[in-house]
């Protein structure tokens, strides 16, 4: 490692039961640590005691420390971080990834699609890709609907919805989920209908009990009403095309596009025919979480710009409700860093696409669960001399990702990784530390 310049290393501190009383011990074998544990050691691999005040620290004659982490049956060592070489030590809070949401017309509360007759209504989506391949193209998706001499918002909404769905159906991967919104009052179904099962890609919704009568506290459902798998006004709606009393099955007018769900009838809402007709409609555009595939780079959230042309007399507007954000410390981000940076653990470096992938602490299960990590970054440098006797500073970085926000292996009063580094930095500051960022002690 010390012969490699300008490297970045990642240490993932898993949420585990750490080795008790490890401070003062020397790490000699991977068995000295629990798998997923990281220890702060001095230059002879003695685990540091990061008790408050730093009085228990023992540098053994050399003001330097290192990190040692266990991954499987392997120990990963960082370079020595020497006093006076730290330029920054900081942490960031967690933030989940968010997907972009736009509304054309009504967002369930304000706005409308308008009813411009004899007019071509156009929705145009300009995608803004964050990858190199995306820069080489301009991806545009469009939806069109030609209104007649008499028209309703519902007709325009469904026409644009169908056009956009047909356009997206040509893609191998759907980037945006399209939904129909209505500002009419949402009514709960009551407890007589039982569990409602919505299946992605299917028009059939299966109820637990009667869907056509008011048994118990149930609700009479009729053809033409709108239902949605949620009570919020922003939940997309589907029109009831038919009801099969024998099988207690509702057939929707369009295949269900959201994630499959099976919820209690009280979590499902309906909008009556008359209420929906008198209310305003809108198109909801929601970015789809592209997920993470092991061995591939983490994709960024979908971003786009929505433009409309509904005619000169139209008052329809676009509401950019939520902006896409990749988040901070998400499992996807850490998994991508883990794949990309592990080449810096070896003397013979290789791009991650061509190198051996020998660690995967961020599992698919953690990614699927939306696990978040506390992220801390230590920036420092090592000094070497060139052939002319000149000193060369090589900037280096250590990223510490702590699984979950309550991780004893990160914050333990004695062995916690962050706690111990905090104390070392503070002791070095009090001793006249020569770093450039002295306001870095984390509390």
C-alpha cells in the first residue's frame, strides 16, 4: 500500500457484536476480529482504547494509527496515518434515495388538465442521463392525444396515459411509472371487502369477501368507479371495468403498474363516478428505482425534464413535485464503492471490471431492505522522496461506512472506530497538530 499513491480505501463496519475487551490486544490473525469488525490500531497493530479524553491511547513511540478490518478470512490494513498529515476528518448524515415525481395537470390537490377541444395534447420527456453512455444520446419520450369537438379531462388523461405507456413498452427497462390522478374525495372501502390483492401487470384485483354489497361495514363497489391501492390523493387510480361476484374479482380498465400489494380494505380507496367526473385529472410521472445488480455499477436515479404543449389557450401546468436524489450512505452507493475501490487493497491494481471481486459485504438482502450507512471520510497524505531528494505528498482517503445508525462497532466508548479516531484527532490538535482542518472533532 505504501508504494501506491493517491488511493482510496473503504472499510465497512458491519452491525455486529464486537469483540469485548479488544483494546490493548495485538491483531495477529483474522480470528482476533469478528467478521465485519474494524479496529483502530497503532503501527504495531495494537488496538487503541478510544476512551473519552484520549488518555488511554498508546502510540508505542510513533504518532500514527491504522485501520485493520476483517472480511471473511482476510484482514485488510490501511496505510499508517501519521500525526500532522490529516487534512480532513468528517462525517455525513444518512439520506435514502428519492425518485423524481412530476405532475401534469392535477396533483390531487391543485391543477387540472383542461378540456381544450380539437387539439393535439403533447407531453414530452427529456431524459438527463448521468452516465457516459447517456451523454452520447438524447433520449426523448412523448405522449400524444388528439381531443375531439367535445371532450372531458378523463378522456384526455387516459389518452395521454395510454400513449405514454405504449411508448415506454418499447424499452427493455422502464424508467418512469405513469399514473392517473384525480382530485375527487377518496372514500375508504370499509372492513367488509377484506384484503385487496393488486398484482403488477395484471388487471385483476382479488378481494377477500363480497365486493358488490354492503356486508358488515363494507362498501358497494360499482363499475365505472376508480380505486387505488392507498388513501393518499397522489396514489394512482384505476377504473373498475367489471366485477365478478362469483370469484370476488375486480377487473381494472388498465393493467396495474405499481408494485404488487395485498392490503387491508381500509387501505384501499375509491372515488365515485360522479365525484371523479366533477373533479380534476392529472398525469403522475414517477421515476423507477433502477436497483443495483451485483457486479455492475450503481445506476443513478432517473432524471428528466417534462415539457408540455396543450395549445395556446390551455392553463395546464407541470409541477415538479420531487427532485431525484441518489441519497447519502445508501446500500447501493456503498456496494458500488466496495466494488470500485477494492482494487486499492492490492499492490497490483486493476480496474474493477477486470479484477477479481473478493469481497461483497453489502449483500443483495441489505440493498433490498434499503439499508443506510453512516459515512465518515478521513483524508490524509503520505510523504515520499523522489530521486532528486524532493518530498512528494500523495493524498489518500479512507472511507468508513457503518451499517445502520446505532452501531456499537462505530460508536463504542472504547473500541468504536469513529469514537477512537475522534479522540486521536483531538489529542493531536491539543498537542499542536499541524493539519489544515482543525474543527473536525465529531460529537
